[in-house]
């Protein structure tokens, strides 16, 4: 390279300041290759679009509190917290000697900036309403202490931090600017970002200077391989060490391969159909029509045939173990004759097809076959559907915009609660103008916004249980089933996936 080229390179590195340069120790660690079925959408922690984005964020970013490999809530970038008796003030003592990937020290200034950045209108954060928007102020006590004041009590605050409020470096962000940071992000997590090529791969590197969870692998390449069989072929040939989202139908025979381990873990991942009562179809504004559509679909038969033993049919819009999900309801048992009679009585227009949107395989197990099965069951009672199976990115364009397409009647959706607190799910999917909501009921909105304003855990659980029953009875959704997370790993991989989440957290993975 000539002197001009070297100068240009030096200036580019100085400007970005976030490119991860490998150290000698990290190079001695084995490399890991993982294959996944769907690409992430963003590298910007204020632009999270779907749970799939946490394939990146859960490995690169952290918050004040988080969850360990067993799913237990633990202090992360904080050492401790003191909560005021009224539940409106949280005083955090921050962990010492935490570094961002570019070498900047993590301090109280970064906590305050991370909140300001999350609620800045310019950030257009689609999930700010879950946590950050309820923060009235973040006061800096000293370099390692902050006082967070809330507008209203939030019983879910600590549980939701590592999902809905991630820490970003103030000084570095100011230096490089919003756009450059979104291309080359810097966090504090066990892995540092290296490079991304859209729909091809994401490259990370183990962060040896991590405060407490330095990974046992070095370079990590996450390859985007949408085709299920192609992903499996890569684990069979050794091209990949780990496969994410193994289809249930493939998992059973794959267990017979002595070089491969099939690993499954419980999750709070639910698959369901959102029914649009805000669109152009007046029939879907009727509760009786939405109830009839639920009764018309044989969820048990679909889950048995498509997901084998890896799924549990759901009646409520939640998982067992989630706060408030233990309530009793009158189940929408499969009854096609009753469903047809209810539609006739409600004046349903059988000549108008329902526009049903599904997503191609790669992100969710048997997603294409699921919506095809729903369309078939509906056809058996005379309900026509206009079925569209979209690639993952196009499907996100339907489920994530604040203003939803009014021509869409029903859309297949997946959601993970991330922990046993359901507030994130309900604020995203059931509140008018929630990030993923196709439903609007001002009275329900008002009650949903009260669900975190409790000091008693028991009283809050009872309250949320009533909300779930109300959502069920009004048939906002067509709950289908909860699914396990299924992975395949080469025999030399030692790893136990974190329960509850539907993406791999890799800091504790080991390659022998």
C-alpha cells in the first residue's frame, strides 16, 4: 500500500473507532460457525424489529439487569439495586471495570445517554413504550451510581431490561454519529461485532476483556441459510458447528447421526394468528366472528402432525409459567359445525376471502404448513382465504409498521416473552398502536397500561390473569402453540441453551 492509502485507512479506523482488532489470546480460541434460517433486521439497539434480532443483541449488548444461563434474573452491568417504598425510584450501583468493546469505560453517563437515546424521537424506537418511555429521569449520583425515576410503577422493569433497554457508549456514539454507530455498533457483551453482510453472514469475536463472561470461543460466524435442508446438510458435513431452528420433522432422524447432538430447550415462544379488527373487513370487528374462526381450526391435529412432540397447543395468549397465565377459560374447542353456525348468525360474508399472511420457513418451525393447514380448515366451513406466504423480510413489513395494512385480515405471528413477565408481549401485541398490534380497543388499552402499577406480586398476577381471560374471550388472536427451541450441534460442542429465549446465547458454548 502507498502512503496515501495507509493514511486513508488510518483515518477510516479512527473515525469508526469500533472495528474489533483481534488480540493474540483470542486467536488461540477455536472458531465457531452457526447456521440460522433468518437474517436479523438491524444492528441498532433502538431499532429492534423482532425477536430474531436478539440473535445479535443478546450476544453483543447488555443492560443493568439480565438473565443467567438458567434464565434467573441477575445483576449484569449493575451490582445491586435499591427500590423506594413507592416503587418509583430505583437506585443502581454500577459494576466496576466494565468496558465497551472499543475500550471506553462504562459509567453512569452511559446509562443516562442510553435512556435519552432510546426515547429520542429521532431514534424511532418501536419498543420504547415497553420500558424506556416510562422513565421520567435518570439522575447521575456519581460515576458508578444512577437514580432512575419512573412516571408510574413498573413491576416488570428489572425483568425487561436486557430485552428493552440496552446500554450504548455515550462518548463513542457522539463521536461517530447515529448512522455510523448503527453500521458498526459497540456494546459491552461477551462478543464484539466485526462484520455483517445482509442475508449472508454476521461475524463476531469473543471479548476477552468482558467483566465476567469471557467466551470460550474466538471468531464466530453466523451464516444465514434459509433453506432447512441446506442448514442440516451443513451440520452433517461439518461446515457448521451449530444449527439454529431445526425443523421438528428433521430432529428425530438427525438424532441417529453419531456425529450430531440434537439439543432442545423450553421457551416462551408462541405461534399464533393476529386477527385484524382495525382493517377494511367489518366482519372481523365482531367478537362472534373472531371466536368462530378460532373454533374452526383444529390446533391439536395441526401441532401433532407438523411439530410432533416439540409443541404444546395453547388456549390462552401465553405460556404456562408466565405471570397470570394460570386462569381458567371456556376453551374454543374445535367444532366446525358450531363455527359455521356462529358465522351464519353473525352475518359473515362468505363471498369475501380473508387475506391470510404467512411466513416462509427458516425463522419458525413449519410456518408455511401451519397457515396452509389453517386455510384448509377454514375452507371446510366455507370460509375462503387469499393466502400469501412471504419471505421473512417482507413478512416483517406487514407485522411491524405502526400503521398496519388495512387489507390484511389475519397474519401468522411468532413471539417470545424472553422471561416469565408478559408485559412486553401485551404492550406490543394488544395495545392500540403497539409495535405489532392489529387490534384496537381503547377500554382494553387503559386496563393494559395499569398492569405494571402494582407493588403486590400476587395482586398483579390476579389482575393479569383477568386480562388474559378478557383477551381470550374477545378472541383478539388465534393462539396455536408454544414451541421448544431446537438446535443441532456437532459432537465436539458442549453447550446448554438458555431456557425461555428462542435464540442462542453463546457465551457459555465450548468447542472441544
